[in-house]
C-alpha cells in the first residue's frame, strides 16, 4: 500500500490470527477494512504460524471415536475450576469463558471444518490437573492438533485476506508501525505511526526499524490485535506476580519472536484504555534453548508424556501435581522455590515414546506430511528426527550410559547448583521399586498407569512403565529445563462486543480489541490457568466478536 492517508470503515492493527479473523468478519459485513502490521507480508499470521495448531474443542467426533465422553457442562466445570476467577473485574472474562466453552462445544468445529481444517485423530490430553476434581485441569482429552499444525490454522485466513484484497474490500499495509491512537471528543478515530523500510528477512527473524515515512489513517472503528508481551522480559518481570509465584527467574528464554513486545498496551492506555489482570501470565516450565534459533533467545517447549522424573534445581524430586503435563502454574511456583531451572531424567525408551516439541517447524510430519510421515516419525525406531536433533545438538541435553557420568554432565551445565549423585540415585531407585507390583503409592507411577488407560496415550504418548536405572532401557538422558515465556493472560478490558473499556469501566468509543492483547477475550478469559488449545481458540473467538461489532 502506498497511500499515506486512507479512509476506512475499520482499521485492524495486527496481522496475526485474531487480526485476520476480525478482518474477515468485518469484510463479510460490507465494511472497508485496512489491515496494518509492522512486519512484512511474509509474517502474516503472527505467532499462530509457529504453534502446534492445538485447539480446545468439546464433544467432537475425534473424541467420540476414542471413547471420550465430553460435554459443555464438564468442560465449563473444568474451566471454572482452573480459572479461579476472584476479582471484581473478572465479570467480563468469566462471561467470555462461558460463551467460548459453548462455542467450543457447538459451532466452532463446523465453522473451521467449512474453512478446510482437519484434525489429527488422536486427541491430546494436556493440563491434567493432578489434584481434586473441582480444581485445575482437563478431565478428559480435548487438545485437537490441526493437520498442518499452526500453518494449517493460519492458511485459510491468509487466503481470505488475499481474496478480500483482490476484491478491493481490504487494504493491506505492511511495515506500518502504529505509535499512537487518535482520539477525538473522547472516541478513537484513527491511528498514526511510522512507515518502516521494506525487509525480506524470513518469518520470525528480527527485522529492521529504519523509518522511511509516516502515516495517519482514520476510521469509524479501530481493532487492536497486537499480541502480548512474551518477548519483552523487562515487562514480564514488571508484571510478575511475586506474591503468588515468588521472584521471577533471572534467566528466561523466549517462546515468541521479538516483535511480541507489548508496546500496544501502553499506546492504548495513553488513549484512555483500561488494562486488567496484567499479573496473570502463562509461561512454560519445560523450555530448552533452540540449537537452530530463528529469533533472539529462541526457546522450544518440550511437550512431555508423564514418565520423566522431574527434579528441581537442588535435585529434589517434585511432588504431585508437579508432574510432566499436569499443572503448569503449580509447577512453575514449585521450581522457583529452588532456583531458575529444573531437570528431567529419563531413558531412551521414554524419549522415543513421550517427547514432542511444540511448534510447526518442529513437527514436519504433521505440518507438511500425511499419515505415512506421521507413522514413520511417531512409531518408528528412535524419537522423532526433531527430538533426536535436540538430543544430539541441544546445549540442555546430557546423555550417558551411567548415572555417575550423567550427573557429572549435569553439574557441568549448572556448576552454581551442583547435584548430589547418591541423592539422585536414592530417589530414582525408590521410584523404580514401585514398579514391582501392579499397585503403588507413588503418585507419578499411578498417573502413568492411569494415562495408559486412554487409548491415545497408550498408542503414541506414554511409555510402558519401566525402571529408569535398568541399563536395558538406556541410555540415560538428562534435560535442563528453562522457564519459557509465552502468553499474557490479561490485557485490554473488553465487553462482550469486543469494545475496549476505560479504567472506570466505561466504553472507549471506536476502540475494539481481540486476541492476546485482550487476554484472549474480556481482559483475561483464562483467569489464572490455561487448559491448552485455548490460545488459538481465544484468538478465533474474540476475533470473530470484534469483527462482527466494529
């Protein structure tokens, strides 16, 4: 786009998933839309492109084929037990959550199916909770991985953007960085900012910020869909909930590109927008440094099965519900009581069956392939090629046939917090002894056996229980785990029509928000905890609402 002044009905700021959905819905209503993004056209789709493509859906054909009995009522009970809404400003987030669960159990799948999306038939069981029925966690598997992963979620909407632009219903303005919202008589009436020099860097890599011009665009409505704060570690630390989680880690790695910097939060606040629940965040405990990074400080999350032994930085085995795949927030708090990192200890048999890596680029069989590629990668000898590459090249991985050598290698990685060999041996041996009978008191062993009762887990996600210290199951593998920044659970406060509210709860006329910048709906529809698959789902849901009302 070359026009520096363009009169639109709706301006959407941010070309990620929520922005594209909002744009599409607005175009369907006959609105003239201008879609602005500070990155180039190669980055259309934003963070969603890099995701595993998991979607939280309820009572689906995929679930029913696996014998999973789900319902909107059970899903809502799980959501509310996880969200733990407890603040006066949670009224809109709670209402968004209720409506989202209804949508996830109703129109969501048919709508996406009509756009061409399809799902891997084995439904994943994420965030299992591990405590009481009324608390955090998914009671049943609900994590539906889209064929094509994140690229498969982004693709139909990116195609719609091209179609709308070709039809003259949409103008695309890439390398446009919004620096201020225009406010006239108390209403947002447009955006101003910088035009950045063109950049052809591959998607996800850092891009230049050389300014070549300026712009000023007006519209009846502006929709912000600019994402969260995950790459801005200073901002993460500023909002870190010390009272709930303890001090933030001194070192974190980034699960998002560096343009996810949260700058639009402050720009919107300067225009009169209200922000709520900024202390609610979702950062992962199982991050490893990417040996082949795309963006600065690039981290990848391990999606673990339930069998790895999880130790804190002092070498103490963590208690339930701080087990792999069960309760992220509780585990994060527990890890930070001992240090900034933690450890997995596992065997070759476990890594082959249980390790997956989050991200479209780490799962080429699901992203670009089909059944033949999936069966070869997931059920063949060895772990997936991506996991084996991390085991060979990753700085956080230690591999050895003997526990003595394994611990020596671990201590080379963290000499500031050395581990005691015999302390680790006693803990692992005690765990292994629990496998002599079909019953046990060890919560993790019980959880492993429970996981294998689900056909999906037994097939591709949970190894047969075995002794860690038995050489027949080796080699032994240790993985240093780092805190990986990822999602903001709070943000711009919106009502049920996607309209941004002021700090006093009044409507800020002309301004709407969707996606992560609005806490995925209402200013934080997750509450304190996420059930996974709800980030992409929240972008889809809140994006639709904003586009239908702006």
